[in-house]
C-alpha cells in the first residue's frame, strides 16, 4: 500500500510540479492541457495511458476536442501520494 503525502513532504512534492493545482474538497491535484487539435490531444492521452499502465497508476481524465483535464489521487492511499507526483511529471513530459 502507498502512503499518503502529508505535511512538509506534501509541500515539497507539490513545489516540484508546474501548474498542477489542488482540487477543492478532494485530496487530489489537477491540470488542464490544451493542444492544437483532437489528434494531438489523443496522441498525448495515448502516451500517458501507456506510461500509466506501466506504472499501474491511472489518472481520472476527460477529453473534449483539443482539451484534456486530468485529476490525480491514489485511491488506496486515500489521497495524494508519491505515485501522483511521479505520474504528474511523466504527464508533463508527455505534453
């Protein structure tokens, strides 16, 4: 089981992410991405899906045309964990 990030460890981890925001009312982070078109958004989602499957850690997300909204939280930890921080960095690199 993965441990939930709390206190200074949480603050330090969140400080390493660019433009990820905490979700009000949830122990999660989210980020919005905008691409040139649907094909670019779908390609991004495919890259993220392959990395997420390999890590066995899957995002909550939605896609409308060229926009992708992603929320990360570790359900078995009951909130934000190091898995989310690592996946957020992979997602940013894929974008």
